[in-house]
């Protein structure tokens, strides 16, 4: 049974990603290498999806959700798409991504 079974709120696949970005934005060593690689992959895939505007069958729901939320942030999209490794996803990038995601959530 879903924890949202008795509410109107839908579970978001991006909620977990947002929580991880929040952790990384405050502490470079707060995430395992595997989680940092996951965040890097999601953020970079979302940015590339925005730039190329085509669907690939391997896109995960959190990638599509993030792409929708960052689509109006061209500087952020460029920065994320140009990352070349998980180490490039540092606390400063995480803070900018979190700000972009929060702007959408409060709109």
C-alpha cells in the first residue's frame, strides 16, 4: 500500500533526487560515489534531453521530471550538459540545480 493511498498527493520520482541534491549542496563528502554518479547521470541526461528535445527509451521518470523543471533555465541546462564526470557535480552545481528546482516548486 502506498503511503499516498489516502491523500491527493502523488509520489514523485524526482523527490528522492531532490533530497540527494540537497545533501550534496551542503557537503561534498555527504554522498557515496555511487549516489554522486546517479545524480550526475540524472542531471546530465535531463539537460541533454532538454537540449536535444527527443525521446530516448532509456529515460527514467526522474530524468523526464527534472528536464521539465529545468527547461526554462538555459544556463543551468548548459552547465549540467557540459559536465564530464561525477566529480564535476560538486556542491556549487548542486546548489544551482536545487535553486532551479525550488523555483519551479514555488511557482
